[in-house]
C-alpha cells in the first residue's frame, strides 16, 4: 500500500532527476559550441571545418550555426 506508493514516487523522482541531468549536459555542450562559434566569428575562422580546414556549407551553418565540421568529416 503506502510503501509501494512511496517507492513508485521515489522511482519517478530519480527518473526525472536523471532526465534533467541529461538535458543539462546537452544544454551545456550546446552553449560551449555556441561560445566556440562566436570566438571563431571574432577571429574570422567561422564556417571552416575543424578537421580538414575546408569551408562548411552555408546550408549546414543555417541548420546548425555552431557546426564545427562539414558533413563529410562527421
């Protein structure tokens, strides 16, 4: 009865906490990538693939402005 309901509530809280941590980690990574893109804009390196040095297509940058590589280097 009461013990089972409490266990289910605790399980729900743990699952929600884990989901929140995952979301937080994803948002932190995205922010890091955005900051890197802004630094690249300041140094005229924006839109250049970090792996091969070739330009990243404008279509890719429109879809993902913080892209660090073009699709061939993924």
